[in-house]
C-alpha cells in the first residue's frame, strides 16, 4: 500500500513539475507549497519502511499525513492570505508548527544532523535574539511573525531555493532518469571506450570521460560512482590499475559532474536565481573550468598508465565508436535537443520538457530501449528518490536564509568576515575557502552553496570581485569535500567497490582532482576563465590556465615516458605556478609578463627535452 502511494505521489509530482515548467500560470508560492507537500509526504513514507520499531514508523506515517496539509491549505486560502497582507492567524500558526516538524524530520532522515542543528540555531536566534547584547542582537520575533515570513511568503520554506527545486532540479533529474532508463548512460560509456580504447590505460580514460559525461546529467558524485563505478573500476583493475588508483580515478571523475553543465549539482540553477544571471550564461561560464578539470584528470590517468606499463583496451577504438554511433547514437538526440533549444533562446525548463518528450518518442525505436508503462513509473519513482535529499536540504536552507534575512544577520556575518580578513581580498578568500570547505563537509552541495551565497559571497563582492566569480569560488570549495578527507563520500563509495583503503583512496583522489583547489583562485586573478572580460582577457586566461594545468599535472604525476628526477618535477610545478601568476591577464607589467613567459618557456623546453630523449625508444617504467 505504501509503495503504491509513493508511486502515485511520484507521478503526481512529475506531472505537476512538467505542467508548471511548460505551461506556467501557477503562482510561485502555491506551486512550491504543493510540490513540497507531495515530496515530503512521499519521502517520510519511504523513510518509515527503513525503521523496524512500530512507534517510529507510525510517527513518520503521521507526519507524512501532516505534510499534505500546508500545500492544499495555502492553495485554498491564498486569496484570504493576500487580503490580510500575509499576516498569520491561529490556524496558520498550527500548520506552521506541523510544517517545521515535517521539515526537521525529513532533513534528519534524508540529510543528517548538520542541517537540523543549523535550523534549530537559526530559529532559536530568531526567537531569543533579543537577549543578545550589541549589534548582533535584535528585538525578537514571535511565532506569528515567523509563520508569516517562513510559510506565508516566498522568503522561507517556499523561497527561491524551493522554487529552483521545483522548476529546475526535479525536472532535470527526471530528464536524467529517463535517459538512464533508455540507455544513454551506457552510450556515454561506450563512446568513451571508442575514443580512448586503443590508448594505453584506455579503461582509466574511459572511466574519466564516461563518468564526467554521465555526471553532467545527474550532478551527484556519489550516485555517479555507484552507477558507473560498478563496471569501470573492475575494468580498470583488469588491465592493471591498482585498486586504490582505480577507485580514485572513478571518484575524481564522478565529482566532475558537479562542475560540468548542464546540472552542476543543481547549483547552476540556484546561482542563476540568486545573482540574477541567465542560466545559459552560468552554464557557459562553468564550461572552461570543468574542461580544465577533465583535462588534468585525463593527463594524470594517461601518465599513471604509462608508469604502470598497462595494457590497452583491445575492444575499444574508432571501429567500436562507429558501431556505437550507428546502432545507438540516436539515444543522444534528447541531449542535443536540450542544448539546441537553450542555444536558440528557449527557457531551460521548456527545453527540458521538450527533451523529455523527445526521449519518450525515440525510446520505441528499438526493443532494448523501449520504455514500458511500469518503467515510466519507475523513472518517476527514481527521480523522486534522487531529489529527496536536495528538496529536504533546500527546505531547511530556506528556513535558515529566511531567518538570516529577517534578522539582518546575513549582512553582519559578511561584514565580520571582511573585518577579520582586515579588508585584504586574499585573506578573505582564504577564510571563505575554509568556511566553504567546512560547510561542504556536512551538507549537500545545494544546501552548502545556498548558505555560503547568503553568508560569505557578499563579503567577496564588497571587496570588488564580480558576483559570478564570487559565487563560483564558494561553489567549488563547497563541493570539494566529495574527494577530500575526512568526509570524501565519493572516494569512500569508490573504495568500497574497489576494495581499497578509503582514506588512501581519498588522498589519491585529491592528487588527481587538484584542479578543484587551484581553479577557484584563478576565478579571482583570471576572471576571463569564466568568460568575464574582453576577447583578449578570455582567450589569454584560458590559454594560460591550460598550460598551467598541464604542467602541474605532469609535475604531480612525476612520469613522462620515464620516471622524473626530483628537480624535473619541481621545474614543472614551479613553472605552472609562474604561468598562473595571480594577476589579471590584462596586466602587462614587464615583470609579470616576464614571470609568465619564463614559466611557459620552462614548461616547453622540459617537455621537448623529454620528447627528444624518448623519441624512437620503447617506453620504460619507472
């Protein structure tokens, strides 16, 4: 019975989202409230099945019923709420208390304690902040005011984060689930094998490419690891990669999906709404840094394959690529339609709906890709399950952000960061990176980004950083915890598949994914990397960043046809840092130009030296 209700709510939610995305016409507050009621109710029912104790299960079922009250209540009372200026009455306040219980419980079972504690602290501050002396105190807000702000307006639970969840995140997750169901994910893997199969260490390169491509659709590092890692990791181990290295490659590659358009762990959509930049511009700006990350990863994988003298994937290659495109290339049509409509100026939501329709239309072309009614229901169910943690996180983040805006604490924290940093941009950047990393350890990407966007990003913009650079900076450092200890969920998931040490895998993942730690600082010194500036600044930033990334990848690998001496590695590393000297490309100061030129020349000379030394000679292992 519970399973049937869950499927019914999944179908209802999918229908509501698709209708709202394509036809519109539903007031934002009502659409968000009804969406959250359906998702929260379904999530609590599904969570109840994980508990054996009857009292706990009954409590969750009761909360699942309560979750259905706020959405229909707002829908039915909307005009009355408007007429009284969103001032709450007693019934509203009772429903708000129930809504808080629903959000707290859903967050606890689907996300964890970190957000629950943040919510509790924010609500306590809103209620008893009058007891705090000085500028960080306030007059205090009672239940009536909190109800009006956090439930009867688009400033709390049903704020911009929830709007992004209903308008973009669920819709694109539905699109990704449908493509996975019809086999597009397998096409990505086979395309990667076709492109890299004949290269030494091809399975590792295939894993990097396919995981990055698939991750660009689902936006989840951990989900990507368990989806593609189950067959890429064994294949890498089969040709000679160590378990630790195979797991690290998969973890680093899977986390590329969080920075690769179009989904970017839902942050692209959130960023567009918060800073008022079109989604297409954000996705385009994120492309060059994401490609740099994948370039660095593939260089590292290829050099590790040479160091280990690995075999090639004899089943791959261009012939295999041709067969894949001929037999299953049509499964990429929905993706091309999505991109094509957005390039043509269509809104991302309408483009996603049209791409979903295209996926449904092409699925019957072959019996293996045909989507039956039961499978379509499964797609809706998978989408709801995949987005549950994000929806729970944005609901909680909405409460925290609502309180921060209500009390003015957000601006005060931003000012505090600037004061602690002494007004120095680099000091503030380091403080911001640390705060972003810590929050990223305990929160989902979307929730961490939302809080950082309110608390930290204003401090960076106050010091002169472009809004896009500031938000990209906090976004990158907020998600790097997927591959860095002590959390490193993506690395730990990959280690469990490969049978390697979790912490050793995480350290190896950090080495392979170092670009995530370097590139955010380039957003500050070379904003052209985000397509900010004129053609010269953009081209120069991309070229210099590519050279620096390549040199640093080689230096960290310590192998280029043969094992490197210590001084050779250091030349590559120092040259990379010189090329990426922390100054805008437009700065033509002779000293800066000379430093960068020396770095470029040193990289080129040493690379040519290796090429001449090894030309015509067989590959050697270190």
